[in-house]
C-alpha cells in the first residue's frame, strides 16, 4: 500500500500516529482516496463499517466523466453500487443519495430519486427525508422551466439511527416569540439552540465564482455535506462516498473529526481531492462557511440594475422590473 506522507496539524487528528491519506481502506487511516471503480473500494470495506454513505452519483447525462448508458443499464449499475453500500452501512447508519434528473436525448426528464427510491426500498432501507436542495443559478432552459433544485434521499438501515439535531439547528426568524395562551403563557416558545433546518435547503451550488470551484463540473458545496455529517455521524465515524470526485465529502468529514473513504475513476479529480483533504486537515481549505446567508445585491450594486437602454417597452410585467 502506498501511503501519503501528509502529516496532520489539525488538533482533531494530530495526536494520532496513523497516516492521514492512503490509497486503500484500513480502519487506521483517516482518509482513503481510492483511484478506480467504486465497487473495488467498497469491497475493501468490512460489513457495517460506515456510519454515513453520502454521494452524488453520475446522472448518465453525458458529462465528461461518464459513458452514457441506456437508462436500464444505468439503473442496474446504481443498484450494484447501492447493494454494496447497504452491506457496509452500520445498523445505526444513514445513506444519502443526492440526485437530479437524467435527461434523455429527446429532452424527456427522469427524476432519478423516483427510481433510486424503489431500489433502496427493495434493499430494505427506510426513507427519513426527501430533502430539496435549491439554488438560484444554472443553465437557462428554453423548452422547460430551468431546473433549480435537486434532491437528497436520506435513508436509514434501521429505526435506531443517529440524528444529532442540536448540531445543525439554525436561527429562528422570531426567537423572541412567546406562548400567548396555555400553561406556558409568557415563556419563550422557541428552542434556545435554534430551529430544525427543515427539508428545503437553500445552499448556493458551486459555479464559477464560488470559492470552492475546481475543474470538476459537478461538485458538492462543502456545507451541504457538512450538515449531513454533523447530523448523522459522531466523531471518528467513517463517512464513505463511492463517487467522490474532488473529495468534497471527505473534506466535510475531516473538518469535523470523522474518517472518510471514497473512490473516483479519474486521477485528475483524485489528485485535487488529495490536495483539498490535506488543506482541510491543516485548517486551510477555502470554503463557504456553513450557515452563511445567501448574498443579496444592494441598491448600489451596478450589475444588479436593469440597463436603462433596455427600457421597458417589451416587458409584459413592468412592475417586476421597477
Ligand atoms: C457527480 S460527480 C461527484 C462529484 C463530487 N460530489 C464532488 O463534490 O466532487 C460523480 C463522480 O463519479 C466519478 N465516477 C463515475 N463512474 C465511476 C465509477 N464507476 N467508480 C468511481 N467513480 C466514478 C466521476 O469521475 C465523477 O467525478
């Protein structure tokens, strides 16, 4: 086994003597970054070793990193991956499959979560949430409404699962609200640690001006995975991403003192994953912090103003553009 010489400086990991990054799985390693097929990595991981499996698989839409298959063959491949994931998932563990649409050549859309749900249900998993991840930017469609959300299917293996809600609470809109009737009248009605974040998550996707952008065309934002890591795992637990790309899931895991393992079959992505994981361990990874409010342009923001030369002659809703 070739092992990276990266040495930890993060207080969460610096007391350990084991290597930080390795190419093959071992329970002693903090991050496994496996170059090759996801099934080959998964086969190295023992039964029930992973607390969280989180991934965004290829959507079979002809991206540079995938061979477009007929839809049935694609689903069969997903089933092979999911079956192995269920085997390595701990009985208190969670599996989060983040997907959008497969788009056929004639433009028909196939929401992948509908198909993945059926596979996971047959594999014995239980759905806990269908989280809507919404974002404002992306391709502008001409023959349908532009896609501005994807979903995360969160499944558990049993009814006895880890869910650390207090680690991911968000500020309330009205924290000073009080009960106005009943035996708690006059007391604050909100939870002092904040509210449950709900199942609609507004988190910017990684586009060109995002601080986390690399050469990968479809990266997760770190904060999306961080929320899952914090809620669904405990320190030192193992987080696995079978399609790890540039290592976002591993970064989110290591930033919070968890272990990680992931595979990608393209070395150009895995090299970046290694760099990002090293930066995460050293506390140097540039990232959008979890919970930062989404930027809203101010009245003085020049590019947020409608150019005067456009006028409003062809505009069917002038009030919207006032
Ligand atoms: C949607 S991307 C995941 C990106 C990742 N979430 C990130 O933040 O970087 C899917 C990844 O799966 C990889 N991939 C495709 N087929 C694979 C296979 N059979 N085994 C391992 N990785 C594969 C692709 O190279 C691609 O990087």
